[in-house]
C-alpha cells in the first residue's frame, strides 16, 4: 500500500540505546488500553494488601493463566504484592469497574507494610475459597490464583504468573451460558500518563471465515468506516 499522504511515515527507536524511562513512556503510551489487575494478597501474618497493576493480562484459558508485571521498589526489593505472593503462593485479581476508580486510587498510595488499604478505601472483603487472599466484594469479577512461577527479568520489575483456581462474578454480570456482559462489567483500562479509558464504546466485529474472505459477504467494522 502506498502512503501518498505521509500519514504512515514512522519514527524508529532502537531500544538498546534508550533509557528505562524512555522505553517506559513509549510502551505505556502505545500499548493501550491495558486492563488493570487490582491485586489482593496476604502476608505471613494474614494482613491484607491491595494494589493496582496495569502491566497485566490473561495469557491462556486452559490452563487459566494470568500474568502481572510488578515493579520493584526504588531500593530494588519486592513490593508488598511480590513478597506476599512469594510467601503465600497465592493472589487474587479483582477487575476495576468505573464506579470503583476513586477507591482503586486510594489503594495505589505507597503506604507502608501492614496498612489495610481496603479499609481506607471503604471497601469490603469476600473470603477466598481456595486461596488465603480475599476478593474485593465491590469488584464485579475476581479471580483467585495459585502462584505458578515468577520471572526475574531485570532490575525494575518481576513477572508473576498464576493459575486461576476460583472465580467470583456478580450475578448480574454473567448469564447461565457464562457470557459476561461488558456493559454491566464496565471495566476500566489504563492509558499513558495519568490517563484511563472506559469500555463503554462497545462494538462487535465477527472474525471472518475463509469462505467469507474469498466469496463474501465480509463483515466490516462500523467504527472504521466500513
């Protein structure tokens, strides 16, 4: 395809020559929107910690695998979430809906170890079924995970991978066919900087078959002007 208007002219960056902050800005600005894992863990004394992470996604359905990118503290030691997962081999991922943004933001404050962020945010806990970590009762969906492996890939962040062993969804979010209603879920994603995005601008685009590609009709997206 010819780019006669120059709209697709690219500026290239060699990541081997960029600093950590420069790489970070490019990634968080372009890899968007990122789902938010609102992670609850417990320490060895059973004290609950809650914190949001946007380096997060679902990597597999069978086995059901979730992955978190958890930043180290500036001193190079693990944050409470990473340490608690290592100690208890468990964590719970709660989904953030639009109505919970202010509460989530409270739990992002860098409190000291042992501070009950959920209480400060005015949230309530649902006891875990298969893990010691509670779920956030107000969250529309929560996934209990057993720790699978942690990858130490650098000096700034560790990748925590867990297998989902139990899920909790609000009754009005999921139907008897296990279809999750995205409108009711009302999940929020992370953008670059201090930005967030809702999932309220919803549309469908069926994946086309080979026969549709070759013979039509081809499904087209209304959002792209098709």
